[in-house]
C-alpha cells in the first residue's frame, strides 16, 4: 500500500471519467458536480474486471510524474469534492445506524460507525448487484459475518435502492414484524445473503458462496463466455476471528484457492469485554499467512479510502489465494466519548452522545435523513443494477444458443427447478434385496441422484469412506479441479456445515450434502441450527447413528441426538430403516429446499423389510405391517431405523401367539406431525394405549407417542465400548425385551 | 536440533550415571547391563528440572570435542546397547497395540506404531508419575488428544506398572466391561487424565490442565517451596489440528503463556480419507508461530530419539510460551505394506500383515509378550513413582508447617473436601427482595461462593458483563497475573468448555465455571457432552436463556436447548426462577462434582416469588403454592425459570375464581426423576390430569409431565427480533393464555 496511491488512483479515475462521459448520464439532479463524473469517480472504479486500477498498473511510473501542474490542480479540486461526497455518504451510513439503534434503544452502533468507509466503497464503488432483483444470479455476494453490525448492511441496502429496506424499515429496526431484525436474516430481508450473528458463521458461509462460484464457473464458463463470474466479500471482526469455525473455513478457503473471496477483517481491538488484549493477542496476519491467504493491512480504515480501494485492487489481482484485508478501524468512529471502547459496541449511544457525535462529524440533519446529494449519488445503482442484469441476460442468451445442455443445467441450478421425474432415479428394494447398512444404501441414493440433479455436491469431514459419501463418477473438488463434486472438508465439521449453508444459499438448485458421524453433529450444531433458521436445505448425512457402531465407545455413540434435533424448529430428522426408507429420506430431503434434513444412518447391516416404502417415509410415520382389522390392533410397536427390524421380529413372534399387532415405522416425527388428524388416527388410533417404542437412543420425547400407558425402550445413559451385538443385548434392545415389555402392558 | 546432539546427550547421561551409581539400585534382575546404569541412561534423564541436558548446555563445546577416543568408544558401546533396549521397548509398545487391535479385530494401530518413540521417551524418561497412585497431585499430566490411538497409552500404562492396565485388560481391549475402552476414558482407566476421541478436545483439556497448574503454582508456591510444579504433555494429530477447537485453545495457551504445556504434533500426513494433501495444506508451524507458540520440528520421529529428547529439553527451557513439537512420523511404522497409508489408521492389520511386521521389526515374541529386559527396565517406575510422591509429601509437610492457611486451602483443592458450612454463604431472598434478573442473582452467588470455595474460578466467552460472571474481589487470570480467578476466554465457547473440563479434572477441588449466552451452547456442545461423560462437574452459566432476551432475535434466542440437554445423560439442566432458586441451583452445581450443571438464567428482571427455596431446587420439582388440600388440586400449573412468575399470577387469578390450583416449579427434571415415587406423587399426583405447563422453549418432552390430557404452552418455532414483552405476548406466554388453556381442559 504505497502512500502515493491516492493521487494516482484519482488521476486514473478522472481520466477514465473524461474519456467516457456518456457512460452513466442518469444523474441530472446533481448540484455540486456533473453527475456522470461523480458517478464515475466514486462509483464505477472497481466494479468490472477491467478496472481503472488495473489500467493504472499499466502506466509506466515516469508518465505519471510528468503530468502538468495545472492538470494536477484540477484533479486535486475534483478529488476534494468527490472525497467530500464520499465522506458525506459514509457519515450518512453512520448516522442511519446511530439513529436506528437510538430509536430502537437497542443494537450495535459501533461496527457500522467504524466500518462505514469499507461498506461505502464496497456497495458504492466495487460490488455488482441489482437492487431491484436481489436474487440476480451473477451478483457479487456480501456477507456481514460480524452480524451484530447489521445496521451497516441495512443502511447500505437502503442507499443502494433495495425495496426491502425503506426508511420505515430503518425506523422499525428490531421491532416485531420488521424487515430489519437484530441480526441479518436472509429470509426476512432480500439483499441479505445469509443469516449471521453467531460469530464465525458468516466467514464460513462466505467460503461456501465462493466455493459455489468457483465450482459453477469451472463447470459452465467457456473460453468465450464467463457466464459465472462474481466476487464474495465478507466483513468479519475480532469475535469471528477468535471462533474456531473461522479458522476451519479459512484453512479450507486457502486450500481450495478461492481467489475471489475477499475478507475484510475489522481490526478494531475491541470486543464486548473490552480491549482484545485481554484474550486475543495472537498475530492474525501470520496465522492467515500460515493458512495460505494473501494478507494486506490497511492501517487507516477510518479515512484511508484510497488505501481500502487499493487493497481491493490488490486482492483482485491475487487470483489463486483468498485475501484477508486487515482494516484497522476505530469502533464507534466519530463518537467523541465512546469511540474505541466497548461501550459503543452493543448499546445505543444515548441522546447526549448522539448530539456530541453530530457536532463532531458536522452532521446537522434530522434522524434518518439522507442528504439529497448522497441520495442522488446512490440512485444510479438502480439503473446500473438493471444494466448489469440485462447485460448478463444477453450474455446468457448467447450462451444458451451455443451451449444448450450446459445452459439447461445451469438454468436448473439457478432456478431450483429440477429435471422432471428426477425422483425415479432413486433405487427401490424388495425384502429379497441383500441386507445392507443404511450408510451404504445412502451412497447408492447419492450416486443415483448425482446423475439427475446437477446441483448435488458435497462430502465428508474426513470420513468419506466411513460415511460412504463419495460420488463415484466425479473426482475431488480441489484447487485445480473445481469442476468436480466430491468435497473434502477435512476434520472440520463446524466449518463444513456453515460452508454448506453458503453453497445452498448461493443458488436455489445447489443441493449440498455433508457428512460425519452422527455424534459429531455436536461439533456443528450451531451451523445446523442456522441451516434450519435460514432455510437452507442442506442434507446432513450422519452415519454411525447409535450404539450400533460398537467398539468406538461412548464418545462416538449418539444417545440424545435424535431427541435434540426433534426439538429443533424447521428441521427434518429422518432415521430410515432400510433401502426403501433411505430412498424415501433422500426424496424428502431433496424436495425440502427450505428445510435441512438430517439422515441418521447405520454403520451395521440391516435387513430389507417387507412393508417399507418411499411413500411411507413421506408421511413420517406409517404402518409397516399389521394383522389386526378395523384399526383396532391390540398392540402397536413403534420404531425407527435399525430397531424397526427388532420390532418387526417381535411382532412376528407375538402374532404367532395370536396377538393382533401393528408395526409402525416412525421415520420422521416432523413429517408425521404435518399429516391430517385422520391419517394420524389411522396409524396411531387414540383408543389403543398398548404401545411400545424401541429406538437405540434417549427415550426423551417418546412419551408423547407411546402415551402414559405405553412404554419406551431406549437408552438413557451413555453407551459403551464393546461389539455392537453385545451392547444391544446388555441395553435390552432385543426382540425378547420388546415381547416382555409388550406383555407387561 | 543439531545432528551431533545424540552423542553429546549420551555422554552426559553416562557421566551422570557413573557419578551417581547408588541412586537407583532397585534393579537386581537386569541381565544385559547393570540396572542402575540403564535406569539412568534412559530413565532419569529429563524427569527433573535439573536435567542432564541442562548440564550439557553448560559444557563448552571444545570440552566435548577434547574427549579421549577410548572414552568415546565406551560411550558408543553403551549407547548402542541402551538404544537397542529403547528400541525393544518401543517395539513392545507397537506390538502390544498391534496385538490388542488384532485380538479385538477393531481399533487403531497406526498411531501407536508411529508415536511409540515419543510415547516411550515421555513415560520412561521424562514424565514424573506414580503408577500405584494415579491421582498423586503433583504428577505430570499426559493427554492423548488423538484418542483413537489409545492403545499407545494403555501399553504405556501397562509397562509403567499401573494396576488399571494389566495384561488381561490389554486382552479385553474394546470389550464389554473392560478397562480398556475404544477411546481413553478417565472414569474407566486410572492413569488416563481426560476423555478423548472426539478430535481437538484433548489439546483443549491439556490447556485447562496447564492453566490449573500455572494458577495453583502462582497461588501456592513460595520462594522456598515449589509445591505445585508439573508439566502437561499432549499428543495431537492432524485431525486435532484441523478442528477449530484446537486453534481456539492454542490461541489461549499462548496468550496465557503456558510454558509448561508441551504438545507433540504427530505429523504423519495421513488422515482417514488419505493423505492430508487433500484437505489440509496449511503451514501449521507458521500458524502456531502466529498464535504465539514456540515451535520445534523433529524431522525423524520414527527413530530420532535424541531429536525428540532434545526437543523436550528445548521446550522446557522456553518458560513463557507453550511449545509445539512437530514430530514427523510414519503412521503404522514397521508395517511393510500398510505403513504411511490410511489403511493402518483404523483397522486391525490382519494376520498376514502382523506377521510381515514381526519379520520387518524382528519381533519373535508371542502376542502380548513383554520381553523380560523391557519389563525389568520399566519396573523401576513403581519405586521411582513412590519416591516422587514420598518426596513431595515430605515437602508438603514442611510447607504445611510454614504456610498453614495456604496449605489448608491447597489441601481442600487437592482433596475436593470443601470447608464445612460453605453453603451458608449462599444468599437467600424474600418476596420483598428487589426483582432482578437471574443472571445478576447468579453473580451474587458466584461472588459469595468464591469467598468460601478456594477452587472456584472461571469466566466468560467475551460476555462477562452480560453473563455477569466477574468475581469482584479478584483480577484477571493472565500471563503475568496467573494467581487471579477471572478467566477471559475470548469468543471461544468450544475451547472454553474443553478447557474447563481440563481444569476440573486437574484436581477434585477445582470448580470451573464458564459462561456464554444459552443459545451458544451449540458452539460448545461437544465439550459439554464430554463434561457429562467424563464426570467433570463444570458449572455452565448460561444467560439470556429465552426469547426474553428480546431484540437480538432468533439467532440469539434458545428454543430447543432446554430439551436438548434434558435428553443428554449425566447432566443437570437447571432453570431457576428467582434468587432462592438461583442459590439452590448453585448449591446443587457445587455438590455435583461428577456431573456438570447448566444454569439457564434470564437476561430480564424477575420477581422474587413466595414459596421458592434452595431445598425445593434440590428436589428438582416442588410445590411453590397450593390452595388445595389432600393432594387433590383441580389444576396443576408447572413451569420453570422466568415463566414461573406467569404461572403464579395465573394461579392467583384462578384461585380468585374459587379454583384449587397448585403451582409447581420444575427447575430440574433430572433431580425430580431421582426422587422417590412417593415424593413424585406428592407433587404431581397421578389422579390429577388437568395440568398446564408453561416454558419459553420447545414443548418437546413436556408431554411426559403434563400427560396426554394436559397442555404444554411453549415455543415450537424460532424466535423473533422485537422487545421481549412483545414476543411473549405474540407467542402466548401470558397469564391470560395460561388461564384460557387451563379452562379449556
């Protein structure tokens, strides 16, 4: 970052503005300067690959020094005026944040005040987006990983002309039913890409977004058409940096060579408990160099606009590594008494300090006011955005003519409309099909689906050969083979989940799946919860789903995990029992694009059971076998997954004794809950209170199904290290115990 | 690591052996060499602070070169013989692992085969421990973070003479009821310090153990008596390195300057999915330097014994930083066809490859055989260990005479016996006491307890001022103030939990607490589960426990978290309603030293309720108010935490209408479950089916309490960003809704 870059940058910008006077003449209402010039000065500089900064690099140094003094003076004046407007825009962002937090009397003004300069430069000068279509496919993605600073993003979306954040939305910040919740939520606010707030998630989401871009670009770009071509920008703070998930995701970003991922690290030295000195004294720059990132330090993030601009240019020039731009800022910049302290992090400034900040920054306006020149300056993004999209649409039309098949696939990924009849690819099984572990059956499904769903990609956290997740017809997604679909996440479950959220939210037709042992959902639970909240239909392939994994012992044996996910909102917890149910689980998982699915799969072999079906799975709970009539069984055995076989065998025995027994597979509680009362009654008639459930997990929650007169067989302790069969026996998960329990009712 | 260090080291060792011939004459059964010499050669070199290696450093280089050739030849012969025995011992470790995995036909031979050299050097030459008292306070701690390699540790414990791992235990590796489970479990195997397997936990546990040592040393050591003085060693693998938790904990270890933490990074380039090249190409050395560690690379971890020894010496010399010794090893070293491949990681070698490995390493013995000379060599650790402990006991007796108060405190920490009447320090409240948030009441309890419990220490993940966890009479535990008790974890929840597990397991009287928002238990769930499994009585202070936190919105509002922990084995989930219940929760938490407690605490103010009590909390569920008689209420309202006030108000209203209403506080389901049937019936009589529960969380599991005829009021969706009162109303968590629901029954 040479100190001289400022003037040079402006000179280049000016010459560009002069040489292309007609390029953006949509600003007739400008007063201080002709509209097109300002637009070009601060608006068009970095938003295309042939940026003026690249041009600058081509200028030989002596040519610059030889410029006439008169010309330089003109540049200086223009630059000053332009900088004044930039500063006004930046202060607008600051005060929109201050005012919204003040009105809500709740929120985080510190980050928006400190990050307003980089925010302004990104949204006004660098990023390509269409405010009137927040979902335009080829837009640059922006993630505020430090989600508490969401007023920064809301202010930017507001200025840029997004319909999701009008003035009234800013005024209802953090209020019931508003589109401006306390942390960014993609499902509430178009223009927000992902849901952040829990620290570190956002940077990992951004890695997922950048992975998706690199993957799709590799698959669909042609020598004559870069149809997929955008950057992913992210702002993360000290808090994100401390979280382990950010290290996991950042390690992968470098491993994959995600050159179009540009992360701004808001290095403000303040976290909630005070100066980061008390808990965070590592050298982040060195760590990121160790991870394999390109690292740039912008020492003056408060007013060093050209430093920020030049850093972005440098970052774009480094194409084989992600870039971390460490931007040293002052949290709460502008507040005379609270800046640079934790007190400005998470509460309203208070009327007095707001007034002092107004004085300090020279801000005479009413709350929520956007000065006319600022408004006018930003208003060009509506037409610019429309032009970006129109240009891309034209490009795509050309592409479609030349590359019909690729275009159709890409369209499916962009739209989320799957090829008709895709579900017919799912395998089906008969009771004569060989017994197999559901993890293996899962691999058959994944491989069948990968042929018909172009957006299916994923992998495992270093357990591909245990989770059985490899797509056999594809290679590994790696730095130099990004067109492939097997993603190797390493032992990084948390990062894996959050990266998949990013992939999912990149395009409606991308279907990411990821895998580990079911017990290690504990490592990634925060990311899974975000999947559920942000409506990302990630497929979680969770194998080794019970004590049935045997010898690895209690550290590896899930017990409470089924219950813990059944309690989580907006998630599908599926535990298939055999091949047909596994196929059914995949059908449900693929169809649920706005709800994640967790598939709990066995390590051990299971029989293919009579009566199971894909259709049954879609109802969540269904009758697998029954020898009663009139919906009046004497006994109902209810089970899931690997224990359904035990229930079926127990039923056979009891039927031999003349009992009328129904066996119900309860593969997904959530789906069953969604069925009609009539259907539920047809499966679990209220009059039948003799019910026994069997599941190799916590009985917590089963009382609802078996009722107070029924009994739940399960495991309410930790597991044990021993061969699986032995543990099943010791824990009473046996045909004999089911029969005895049933008879005791 | 100079290549010349080998000879120099041996020379020094020899001169030491010769000059102290009587120091360990407990080996009359040695054949190949006189016992004391071998003992000294390979056994005493590094196990005291005045190590011979330090002595070596004091020798000027020319003096070493001037040695006579005759002397050098003698040294060489002796060295060769000694090295041969070391190698034999190392191969014993390898084959014990191979044989146990082979017999179990399950397990992980690769790591023990590769790490046997460092394991041998640590347990035979470096570490101070007493095999006949695995709990001797001042022992060096060892953690196998790569827990799947547990046969390494079992073999070492076996050789060292621990009663927990006899030959029959090795032979029942991974079998039902054995003391040698599939991953190291401190509660099964004395000598194992912590429970590992889930990757990355162990290194964080080790940070906790080292923190505890540094803290206790700072508090209790005197200029004339280093009564607390041990190292913490850890072996971690590539998998641990990839996990975010290890980065979190390692960042803190350097921040705190834990100089007596020495980590061996088993750099074998293989993880389950194959070469680490596919997912892990960062530069770990640079990352650790960025984190602030001292980093050493042992390039030949397979046979470079002196390199390993010298690295440990160097690590010990660096007192202000933890040291990472990257030891490049070959996974499955010795196996001609499987070494250096993932196939040796996690399955038995198979008879053929075992035989090939025997051939390759020259191992003619039966399975599980420990050659006599190896056995004899190791047998000295029993007397050595006894001597270590006796020496320390004598030292402590001296200490006790001089520093009576400190000795009493330290004794309490070592034994876990708390001062009589400590619980009287807990505050009590009356209904007239001011309303307050339970997070604030929690801080009153913590500060009251810190005065009477010398082992209470802890802190928050950068939310001390929100979680209200600061101990006011103490400063911050920091690198230069390690005697203080407020620990600043930064935004590193997962590391925090695992570090607290380490602190807890360091000494029975240490009571670590840690804090964040309740929703962020998702970030640390894997560590909390290990607390429960490994019987660490960590106190989790989890504030902002519901939608009651308001504007921060659904990313910050727990919903399913109460249910998810109620389903977890061996954990106490406590949700107190006011001051007395918060005090009760702390009493329970402190008393439960082998079971973690989670305290869910409110952000918002709550009234002090009539009828609440510490004693009530101890029973888990109890009657807070009742206007019925004969255990026959018409209606039972059941609630926890912040909603108990709503239940109490609803009861008041209903009683005004003449209803007989009981209000039950259900603060801990687990404690209630443990009560007698008679007590349970006295609180929730079976005959009363009109039950309504109210809790600001998922209703999952409540069916068990309210029964099929009762109703559970709760939240089965994600929360929302708005002022808390508004969300309560919109979600029906109101007095009016309780009354209406009760009337509907």
